[in-house]
C-alpha cells in the first residue's frame, strides 16, 4: 500500500518511507491511499484472539511492505509482560450498563502514549533498514511531560537508535521530572532547558532545520528523526485498541456482534480519536465519536461551527496533556472528509499559518457533525466528575479521562442516546495524583505532602495499588542533572553524540 501527502496527492511513498520521514517535505501528513477493510468475517475471529494477535491482524493491512513476521516481532517487543502491568494490555472496565473504560495506561509510563511509543521504535528501525539507510537514528524530543518519558521508555536500548529529551525546567510535574531524570538505558539523554515548553520546542525545531548541523551529523553516521504524534508510525498502532475494545465487549457478551457502539475520547492533538475514525472506516461498527476537550476548547468550537480558530487564550488546566491549540492530526480528518481534496486541505493549513484560522464548507461541517459530537468541560467540572464517579462506583479516573466522562454525560443529557459507550481512559490517576486527590478529598488532603506521600494517600483513598514504575522512582538514582540555556541545545546534543 502506498501513502500520499494530505497537501499534495502526487507525493507517494511506502509505509516504511512514511514512518522514516515522519512529515512530507511540503508540510503535509502521510495517509494511506485507500483505507483497507477488515471484513466482518475476519472481525468475528477477534474476540478469541490476544491483544498482540489483534494488533498483527490490523497492522498488516497498513504496513504492506512489512512481513507478518516482522510485524509480529515489533508487536511482541512492544506489548510484553515485562512492559505492561496487565496480560490483556488494554483492558476494558465495565462501569455500568452503558459506560466502559478502555484503560490505555498499563504501560511503563502510566499514560496512553505508551500504546504508540512502545512500538514506534521497532517500526522505525525496520523502516530505516527497508529504506537502505545505514545511519544511526537520533530522536530529539521537546516535551511538556508525558511524551518525553514515553519516548525514552520506548527507545531505551533499541539498537540503532539514540534518544535525547529536553524538558522545560519549569513546566513539568515533579513526578514527570523524576520519571525522566532517573531514565535508564545505554542510548538515552535528558536535559532541563531554562524556560518554558515553547523555549524547549523552539530550540529543538531549530536543530531540525539547521542544514549545516544535519550534514555534520550525517558525516558522523547520524540521522535526525522525531517521535511526534503526526508520524504515521504513532497513529497506526492506536487503531488496534478500538478493534480490541469492540472484540472484548463481544467476548464479554456486552454487545452482539455487529452492534454499533460509541467512543468518547479526551482529545488534544486529535491523534487518539482519529485512530478510532480509521477503525470505523475499516469496518468497525461505530455510531458516534464523542470528542471531549478541556477549557482549551478549540475542537469543540470547530466541530460545532466549522470554524477552527486558534486565536484565543491558552489555559493551563489540570488535564495538561490536552492543553493544545493546534490539533495537528485534524488535518488527516479534513483530507478524508473533503474526499481527499489536497488543494482544499493545503488552503486550510495555509490560512491557519497566516491568520490562525480557517472555516470548512457547510457540507463538510455536516459530514463531521454526523459522526462527531463535541463538548468541553472546566477544571471544576472535571473534579466534580472524578468525585461523583468515585462515590457512585468506587472507580477512580484521572483528570483527562474525567473530561471524557463529563462530556459523555452532556451528550446523553442532550441526545438521550443510550448506545453503549467506550470511554478512552488515557492515564493512570496516580500520574496526576495531586489533582485527583484534591477532587476526592479536598485541598487540605494534599497540603505538605511530597510526591510519594501523595501516591500513598491516593492508594489508600482509591484502594488501588500504586503502579510499580511510579513507586520505584523513590529509590532510583538520579542519572541526569544537565541544565542548559535555550540557546545551547545544539551543544548538548553534540556532547551527547560526541561530534564536533
Ligand atoms: C496525549 C494525551 C491525550 C490527548 O491525546 P491526543 O491524541 O493528543 O488527542 C489525552 N490524555 C492523555 C493522558 C495524554 O497523554
């Protein structure tokens, strides 16, 4: 199967090339030329299959230049007993007769980014080999929290790769910082940048566009690559768990085979929910996607009005992984909704660059609305939702998942639709322990507590065990104390790679 760019359909590449390059040269994103179908007859076999078998069955449709053995190697290296705290990888938890949580946070960093970043390094190294490149792959990441740690865990000790992560000195939580500076592995590096996330990101982007520096790296046998969420290799693994959740509902006799269900997804960059859209296009029976935002509700407005407008105040919320004003993966939905109209999409993206906004046609807006419902919720409502669900069901959600639950409730209140709904649960509540504890027990419950006292307190309140990877942070040696100014990122990378 070939892939094409969303901004220029004449650009065609293989899956391996799409994964290796990440972004098309004119700025477009790679999408499959046609969306493969999983016939119902094949889907019928899914309930009896393991997560890894389901993954091979889905991925082999997209990665046609990989053999089934190669795909299975990637899948088994990523979703293993050593890496995930549950055999089922992405278990479905039944809350009541209408709502189910698809728990995507049992991986090594306790957030759903693991679902993609555990497998991406393996897809990437195989892709590089298929493209006959011999350079060692250097991944540079600027992170506001979850992605950096998930990328470090995914790439650690993967042969043929090195990874360096920059995080803003002020701007990640204490636990996120601890997760990064205790990172083990023989090919990893971490540094704090003086400044905020934008400073770190701008610094990394500068390196990516520095042609002289890239030549120097190449002369030393290195090629830069990125692990960000527009890479097809990060999106495609996410399609799997939509099929897997459906198969589990059939297996547990919650639905009949062929019944349509809803998915509710806490959304930032539009990667997760878009993977669900592709699953539906492949044949998964879906009624509605519920797109949930926090106060940064640019997607809510877009889906409800057809106008995407990033010219607005940025809110720092208690669901920080959704604090995003430009949802990059939306471009792939626009391409599909417009009937793969690359000129139209290129025009929208140019307008977004120029004016910070664009508006889709009425017909396109209606198409989107027929499939997507969108709403948002404030921090206060998020906390109330965490408390209410805990009180009624003794189940504790993290802040991101709670946004989706709240928006689900809004959807039911508005539409009365009682279709069974799977809510994507994107992080362990322990990862956002402070906000979750405040929601459950009030502000006083966190006063004077350090990260580990917070973990203990949340464990007691929730009656859940602390994920082993988080409690282990207490005794892990701190391996990195590099701090740099925002103008010094290149020097830090050079020292890491020992190039002059
Ligand atoms: C990244 C992230 C999201 C948002 O996912 P997108 O694919 O960017 O829409 C939601 N919740 C958590 C915990 C995340 O880390």
